[in-house]
């Protein structure tokens, strides 16, 4: 089985759209916690925009001077931007995990990181130490009246949505045992209110080894668990994300293997022991959401997937749109993330997989060959047919680089719009917020937390999703930087203070 063919020549000689020192400066630790009205604004915040944007990501890139090898090992820091009546309020706080509190008191790393950060003292100090720190740094969601900071290898932490204070680990009303996983990429099925079908939050956990067991949970808007079900598949499984349709939960079993011995012996982090096999295959796993029907496993060409954009059912087929890498993105031996050479790291590209369930075959087509990551769409179209996708992208049409642009793709016509913050701006994950009472799929706003290297601070951008080429309708300039983050969500509830007089 061959890897997916690259639709472009990645040997690009054009001048880079960014400066490495600018990019690196966005990966400074931010140990401070803030709470203030954002008053430095270019443009106007739409008066109809009301609610709260929550963002999560690593806030510390070192622990009292001990540098992390990879930012994914950093302690989770939650940011919230609360919008109401044309104003915005910023707040950030670290998730007070057990590990964060202990390391801040000790003044040094006490835990190994999944992606290669080791405790001081060399391999001997890390030998046989398999305990991992729940860093709560990947995603943050509000569901059933709870704000939860997620990290896929352990339980979520519950936070106060108004103050971001950590309330402690949350076992989801007894669903999770101590140490149980709860993945960082839940999906919200919008349901069909006109048919009496309310929304559902769908999430999973996985236990893997020689075989893997996937356990899926579905929750009502009240937060109550509606049902749980599980299936087992042969082989090791690295599954960071999932996708849903009305009838299936869909996973990609990446063609990777795991050799635990360098981790056990203290030489590497667990994530560094994952090895991509381009001669193997990707298995696309479809688990029925209703009844006890068997799962389906359909082969596809080798490629590595962290994130999916969307999936839908149409004309007897299931379509899955995913960000695919030609290899597992990893650092070379002895390299830290600040030493990365983007020309030697595979870029993500958007591919569509058409799955024929009857024949159990797949067909893959590249939809976006420009380097891209962090897809977003109208929340009412999750698991449904959709037309518009928004995604972070590299500035240049070819080759790999940091995300500096925002791309809108019309999946019906193929038309694209691009807004770039290059050369000194760096893009985060967009979040789509529908305009109240809007009917059109692209009638809403895109909220993006970006890093501005010229100011060495971060900006919150608000763009009209109908036409992103006009640039931000409002640029909210924060008083400080927020290190490059991962994922976030928007809720219609306002979790800020009363407006100042």
C-alpha cells in the first residue's frame, strides 16, 4: 500500500513568508494571568456578537528555566474572550492540575512529557517512570453547564466558566474511573430540532496495545449520558480525533507502530516511540451509533491524520474530509521544536475519502493542496452535507511553513478566499460563530486568536465569514502574548463581568 500521492512539488525555492525569530517569539512562556476589558481595538465589534470564546493551549514552554522539548508537553492555559454589547473582556488562567501545582512548588520538572520532555538527570532519572502528567492543554468545551479542559489521556478538569478557576477533576457523574481517558476532540451532533432530535455531544476513549478497544459516549444537552457503546479492533491505534454522521462514529487507524522500550528505559517520550509505516495501510473504522450492528473497516492509502474537518452521508456513501500528512510529523533526534526546519516536515493537506460501504472500498481526492490545519465550519453542519470550510493555511501556495493565513473553501464550486497575516502575523484555529437568525451557511463571523510578532503580543480577529478577503472587521489588541494554542469553542452565554460604566 502506497502513501497518498502528493499533488504538488514540495521543493519550493521562493523566499519564505516569515522570519524564524518572529515565529519562535510566539513560543515564549506566559506565566502571568490577566483579567481586563480590551480597549485597544481597530474596527468595530458587531453588536449582535454575544457569548464567550474559550481557547486552550500550552501556556508554559519551560518549567522554571527547564525548557520543554515539545510545546505539546506544556501546561494548559485557558483564555476566554467574552463579547457583549460591542465590548470584549479577556481573562486567562492556568488549569491547576496536580502536576502543575507540584512543579510550580518544586521549581523543576517532576514528570516526563509524552512528546519528549524529560525530567532533569538523564535517562537514569527517567528509567521506569511511566507516570504522565495530566496537562489539560488540548481543548476546552462547555456542555451541560460544565466548562471542561480536555487532554486525551486522562479525565477532564472542570473550571468555573466566569473566573476560569479550577474546580478539580470531573468524572462525569461516575462515568470515569481515576485515570480513565476522555478524548480531546468531542463532536457535537446538531440534531434535528424540527424532528424532535436534540443535540448530542459524542466523545470517545481508547485503550490500545496488541488490540484496541474504542469506547464511545453520547451526552444530552443537560450533560446526562444517553448511552455508551464500544468495539474492539486488531492492532495498535493512534486516534487523536473522530468524526460523526447521523449513523456512524468514524475513526482513522493510522499506519503506525509503537515500540515502548525507549520510553520504558528513559530515553524517549512515549510519542517519540510512534513510527509511521508508509508500506502499511490506513484503516477507516465506522462504528454504528444505533443498534448492535458490526463495525466496518475500509482500507485507504497510508497517511497520518490528526484532525478531521467533517463527514456526511450522501447517495449511499459516507464522505470524510480530513487533514492528511504524508508522514508522522516529528522532530529529528536531539532537536527541540524551536530548531524545526519546516522544509523537512510534511505539511497537512485536506483530502476527501469517499467510502462505498457496500463494496467496502475508498477513493481519496485532494481538496486543498496548500499546507493547512485546524478546520472549522458552521456548527449546524457537523455530520451533515456542507458547502463552506474555513481553515488555517500557510501563506505560500506550495511548501510547508507556519500557519499565517485563513482560507475559505467553497466545496461546491471550488472557489477559495484567502486572508494572510504574513509576514509578521501567525494564525491560530478559526472558530465559526453563526449570526443570530441567519439562514445562509456562511453568514456569521470567524474568531481567531493570532500572534503579532511586530507587537510581540496577540490579537483577536473578527472576520465576516461571507468575505474574508476584506480582512478583519475588528482587531482586538491584547496587552500581552498568548503562546500558540490548540483548540477552542464558542458558547452563546456571556461569561464576563457587568459592563463598565
